[in-house]
C-alpha cells in the first residue's frame, strides 16, 4: 500500500479505535504508527497477532496486580513465566513489524518500549492496553479488511490463563 494511503487509513482507524475505547488509548500515536507501518508493508496479520498476545499479557498482568486472592509461589512463578515468554513474543512481533520502518522509528520504539527499564515496562503495559483495544475493535468489526484473521483466531478473544 502506498505510504500516503497507509497514513490516512491508519489515522482513521486509530481514531475509530479511540472512539470505540471511549478515549482510553494511552499510546495513540504509536498505535497509529504501528497500523500505518503494518498497512504499508502488508503486515496487518502480524499486528493482529501482536494484539492477540498483548491482550493476553494485559489480562494476565491485571490478574497479578489485582491480588484479589493470594497467589502461592508456584502459581506466581507460572504466571511470571507466561508473562515473560509472551512479552518476548510481543517484542519480537513488534520488532518484525518495525524492521523496515527506518532507524528513527526503530530508535523511538527501542527506547520507549524495548529498553530494560521500569519506564519501558510501564510504556509496554500501556501499549498492551491499547493493543487490547485494537483487538477488541477488530473482533467487534470482524477483522481489518486487508488482513482478516482466520475465523478461529478472530473469534478467540483471550488465551487461557493458567489456573491457580
């Protein structure tokens, strides 16, 4: 897809997602960048896979942070292992999307989301929040027209979180 067309479509789509979330997007510009790059490079299925992983991460971290009931050490270790594995998968998917985006964009995402710091982890959690909204929007609308997910993946809204 042409760069100018991708930018326009990404802007419209990110606005629709923001309205869908009732203005709750926290990293709206970066979601728009990811959509733009994914459209331009025909990587929407990879973005949708990243959103699927982000939705899982966001849900798992919410369970861990809520702490409604005590989590024993073994279960906590399992949760953290799942979180770490899926966080690495998400980072890998995002890096693949950004691979040909240019050094400036890659540098921004590296500093903001991929660095080993508390701030980067918090930013990544916010990005997971927004990708979660992207995933819910895609599920609600039946997939993005240029990168529809398989019926099985589209209807799947979350991964199974390990039981206590």
